[in-house]
């Protein structure tokens, strides 16, 4: 059994974990325009509704860990949160974004339904405590340098504040320079902490710094990795999408084209249903119960 994460959205609550359908956390890597965010969020809502999946819109108001100083970071917290708030209001989906410092948390928590801790910052105690104290659910992405079993300590920092709404996300592990690999057993190991687990299919195919001044990626490996994760057992799938990945200003090589999202999620949803049926699991049960 894992603790469920409850996200209170504008139009009702979403549960992640035992007893809940697979959730999808998706959207463009970083805010490029309000119009694009609205387009992607509306499409995500319709696609997930048709497949019986829960949906959470994700984008970033600031990408503070870009490879080079002159790389595009986004509109910044103030302007970015204003855009995200309008997406939440008009489209109706719960919303999430990265927070990078404890000082960002109060303003972010006023808008975001789920706070995301970037992988590079998953051990930052002050940030985790601030996120926990906000009262918002917290998604902690596993650092590329972290053993999956050690994520229980990151979750424990948030839980220390009395906030048990913690989701853990696998996003690949460093394997030499500019390369990541995915150990699917990590999903099972992290779920043994008692927390629901998400799989980040797009950052797992990233090549950090692989293009010199920017990260590269191999988006063709997103579908097989997402299918594998669904077969192992996950509570949520994280995937970054863009209407035109080739022109994206951040992480284009590893993002999924919006037009391909339906097909990808249909495959993942089918495998998720099959795994649960064959293992005799109720909706939302994970690999540890199989």
C-alpha cells in the first residue's frame, strides 16, 4: 500500500496512488507563450478525458538549470505564474511548475496545485521544508545522482512538516558524461517508501549538455520507456509535449509532439489496464502489489 496524494484542482480533486486511475503530468518544458500553454492544456484535458486518465498541466516559469548563461529560461516567476493561473482558470486542469528556492514557494503555492522539486535540488533541505510547509502536494524528482532507496529521506523532509502529500518521480540516472539510463527497478524500490511514483519519460531520454551549449535528447525512446514503466507499475506518467518540438526553446530533442500524445497515452493506458487486470489489482495499485 502507498499513501495517496490528493491534488485539489479548480474543478475537483485528483488522487494519485492506490485506488486511483493513472495520472498524466504533461505540458511544454518552459512557457514560451500563453497561447501555446492554452493550446497544450486544452488538448491534454480532452485526450485524458477520452482515455479515462487524470490530467495535470505542467510547464515552467523559469528553467534555472539551463546549460549556458544565454539559454532561454522563461518569463520569470511573476509573469509566468500569471500565465499559469489563467490556464488553470480557463482550462480547468490542476497545474504544476518547478520551484527552485525556498523564497519562491509562497508565491508559487498561491497558484500551483502541485509543487515540483527539480532533480538537481532533491536534497535541498530548506527548499523541501518550505514546500512541505506550504501545504501543497509536492512532487520530488529523483536526482540523476541519487539511488532510488535514498529518496525516502527527501520525502521524509517534506513529511516532517506534517505534509504527507508527496509524489516521487524517476527521471533517469547519470551514466558517464552526457548520458542517462533508466533502471526500471527504481520504480519498485521508490514505491517501497510508501509513496506513489511517477515516471518522467521525456527527461529520461535527455542528453544533459549533449549539444554543447544545450541538452540533447532521443525522443524516439520515449514510447518504449513509457510502455516499460507502465508494465512495471506506476501511479503517474510525466511527459513534456510541444506543438512543434523542433522549434522549442528548451528540451526540444526529448519532447513529444502534441499530435503524437494521444497515441502514446493510449498505449500506456492499455498496458496499465492489462497489468492491473492480470495481477488482480484495483485501480491505481502498483508494481509492489503485483
